[in-house]
């Protein structure tokens, strides 16, 4: 679903057997983005799998995304808002 950076660690959030699970490992978002090119950086601390995004809420001043299977919302930075919106526009009604 998404990955959150915490200093020199990343917390990977995913679903396993219908439950929200997280896994903490040593690494950086920069390395994750290099290894997994399908992921999308939406904030300095968050990388998401865009295929699991349900909705982009708000505008460039205060935006967040919701996921199809999760109640969590993730912030979207001003600098990443327009590129995320352009990426999602052809696929959804955002």
C-alpha cells in the first residue's frame, strides 16, 4: 500500500490475509524508489503504490490520498500534487 520513512528505516504497510500489516526495515526511500520503479513519491516521508489509491482529496495546498482497502490517509506535498494528479487523471475520475 505505502512506505513511510523514519530516519534510516522504512516502515512498509501492506495487507496480508485481509489485515493491515507493517514491517520495519533498515533502508531509505531513495533506495526503494530506485529498486521499485512502479512506486510513486507523494511526500518527503511517503511512497505509495498508485494502483491502490482510491481518491485524491483536497487541492495543492492541503491534499491527501485514501486507499481502496484501508482507512488511513497519506499527505501529499505541494511539490508532488500536480504530478500525482496528472498520473491518476487518465485512470480515475479524480
